[in-house]
C-alpha cells in the first residue's frame, strides 16, 4: 500500500488496540521509516483522531536522543476509507516486553540500570517541558541493537499542570500493570506518576516479573494502592541493596515520597552506576532463583539434571568429592587468620567510641546495612551520647546533624537533649535528623560531611552546609558524571575545620564542555556529550549551544565530522542540515543578537573502525564557504573546523 504516493508500507511491526505500526519506505527521501495508522472504527471517531494528532504534535516537539523522532503526520484517501497516519523514526531493535520474553530471566544489573537511566532521561525531558507520558510500560520502550533506549507512544500524554484542576476524577489513564496508585484512583497523573511506572518497569527488568499480577484490573488497582511489592533481593539475590532502595523509593505509594520527576530518578540511577562498589556487582554469575519462583522450572531444574548427569558420567570425580577437601581447609585457615587480625582493630574502634565525645557537629552517613523499606521510623535519640545516637540513626540510613551546642557544667559527655523530628516520625533513608546537644565545653569546629561525594548539589545540601557554618565555593569541571554530582571537596570529607572556613565543592558538568569559539557573528558556546568511549558501529549523540552576537542575515548549514587521528581524512559525517532549536527549525537567517540555539546531532561510527582516538569536528558553512574561526576559545580549529572532543573507540 502506498500512502499519498510517498510512503510504501512494507511489513507489520506492532499492533495495539487503537493503531498499527508498519515498517515503510519513504520514496521521496529514500529512507526507511515507521508508519503508525489509526485503526477502524477509531479513524471515524473525531475524539480519537484529535488524540492521534495531539500525539504527533507533542512527540514532534520533544526532540531528544531517547525519544522516537516524528517526521510527518497526515491523512490519505484509499477509496471510501480515510487513513490517518504518523511517520516516525524506524528503530531497529525490539521493545522491552519482547526482550523480557526472549531473555526469560532477569536483566543483568548493569543492563537494567543503563536501560532505566535512559528511560528516565527521556521521560524527564518530557517532564521538563511540562508533560507526563501517562503510559510507561515495556511495550512503549524500544531498545536498539547498540543498547540505546527510545520511548514511544505519547498518545495519552498530558500537560500535567493544566490537567490537575480540570481532569475528571473518574477518568483513569495508563495500563493497570504499570500505573501509579493515584492513577488507579482516578486522580490526574503527575511526573511522580511516571516515576512510579518507571519503577515498575525497572522492578520487572531486575526480577523478570512485575511487582503485582492479576487478570482483574480492579484487583491490580487495589494492589498498587495498598500492597508493598515483594522484596527484590528475594527474587534476584544479585541485585545490590542500594539499587533496591532506589527502586523502592520510586514505588512509594505516596507520590510525595517518590523522586519528584524522572530527571531526579535518572540522577539517582546514574550516580549509583558511577559508584565503584556498585560497578563490582555488574558481572555476577547468573542468579540463583528460589525453588518456589516461577522461573525455577525454566532454569534451576535443567541445571540440577545436568549436574546429576555429570556425576553419573564421572564416578571418579564423585568419589574424590567424598574425601577431605584440602582447598576448603586452606580457605578456612585463611579466614581464621583474617578474623584474628581484626582483633586489634576492634579494640581500637571500641576505645574510640567509648572515649568522651567532643561537641563537633557530626554528619552520619548511611551504611550498606540499612533497613530495606520505603520509610524508616526516627528512633529516640534524646539522652544518648552523640556518637551512639549518630550510629543508631546511620544504621537506619538517616543522617544526624548538630543544630545547636549548649555548654553545661553538669554534662560529662556530649549528649542529645532535643531532636527534630520527633521519635516515631517516618522518614526516607538519607533524610536528616537535627539534634541539640549539651557538652562540657564548646568548640567552634565543624566536620566536612562524609556523604557529600556522590550526591548531587542542590538546595538541601547547600542549606545544610550553610547552617553548619561553611562558606561554600562551587567549581564545575568537565566530567561525564551526572550534572551537579559532587566529585571531590577541599578540605576532603571527614576533615575537622573551624566554623566559617571555605569549603570548595568540585561538581560534574554532566558532559558539558565550555568552548567559547568565536565564529563572528556566531559563538559556539559549548558541547554536551553523553560519554567519551564507544565501540565501532555505535551512534554518537551530542548537543551544541550556539549564540548570535549580532544579526546573521544569512543561512548557514551545520556539518559535523569524524576524522582520522591526524585530522586529515573524514571517516564519517552527519546529515548536514540547517540548525534546529530543541527539535524545531531555526534558520540562521533569522538569528538576531542574543539568539540562543540548542541543537542535537547524531553520528554513526563506521563498523570497521579500529581502536584509537578520533577527533569530532563541527562547522557552519554556506555553499563552499565555511564560517571562519576568529578565536578557537578553549579548543582548537583546523581549516575552520572546530574540534569538539576526541572520542575513544575501543
């Protein structure tokens, strides 16, 4: 079938309740695309046609590497039938539901975190534009062969600020397996609702099953509203407790207890992936599934049968296992010596914690043994020595900060006399308990919080540091960690310093590199890259910030290129085009002084590219003339090509 003498439908890719999706060929631009057709009888319903058009308009204005791009929208007549269609990017890959069926097991921790972070970044971009997706589920999340996530189907997306007051309470949006408790109750969805749905998807990736299952939508709704999800580690022991805490926060019943939007969720996942102790968990052996798990019949039984067969074939090996195991005895001896060596350390720690405490403002950091759960109850700290109170709170994942120190002649050691919030208050792990202490003496010193590194700088941390008496200076450096993530401090964490001393926080730029290249009348201000290391055949995505110094008055196109290490030969180049601002056309002819444009580009690396370092360049040109580089700023230029970054191919 040929739509409007342009789009040749090829094969059926997917079919939903309202629409079908075909792989197609755009005969005008000679490229493969995906075409989504509204099914009958919905094509005859004005409300569904309006929703179909709204989906195209919304998705077309959400230009993001992890959101499926929209190319065209229209309608075509074929006899008496009117076909309404959306033409979009053809994603070569499969959706998460298909991949889960193909795996028939949980995703690895590393793959689940990578997929979850990209999913959060895509939905977070929509949140930053004022929209909620409302229907996040594995079927709407596509994954390419290179691991890139693409979110699709914005058919019921809503402008959440406008819908909160006007939406009818009886209308429910979403899919029962994945919608949030407030959606099940008919309340208008918010960004926190999408966070819950992403949490359900991530839970399913880590356990190969959703947290709640039922064939009755009403039963599912009650489960989402009232039942806690089964602990992840009981279904997949390979999942670290820290990651489980992140997912459980996203699955909180109360929207205010979740991450406020998908961007915050993405920062939590990316920060987790950046931590060294988390990365050591990524290459674990396949999980051992409990015998009563639905997966046991698929994986545990065949393994057991294979083991029995091996023992029957090799009786000599079986007899050898019946005798003493020399290796086991050696390991036991090593373990005993290690425990014996810990005795002096135990004595030193015991003496340190039984020594009278000074009244240093103290920040306790959560340990890896925190209680798994969505909330914890604040313990009674009044009357306890500050070291004991801080240790007790830290065991629950809470931090303690001294709000005030009172000098008391009757005080023998520094003791908690007041606390906020009160005992029994429910908090999320990581929250702060403020205490007032009485001390035999007053020392105006503070402790650099040990939990700063790895957290994202924001108003809560800034306020906490200010209240503790620090004078904070922030320095941003080029780094691929999430934007605002604290990389290091000066003085280092745990240092005891005088109140009022300067504390320098070095934070990540989130892959943003300042360039300040003068191509008068245009400045190339910065480039933002997702990462630095790639494999042959992968797609490089990056964003550039342009700014006009004066009216340009002429149309320039953008060209971007990957060159050989000596920068003499072009190995790959993008589809040169006019600039776009957040996905919308922005011809330079109409730029005036102060115009700022954020444009995103993609470049596929050659599949035969050998390992090495390859420079990525960009330029503006008209005809055969490149806009001259008058000042390369913080980078370099060659033949009026501006060096953005050197990519490492492994």
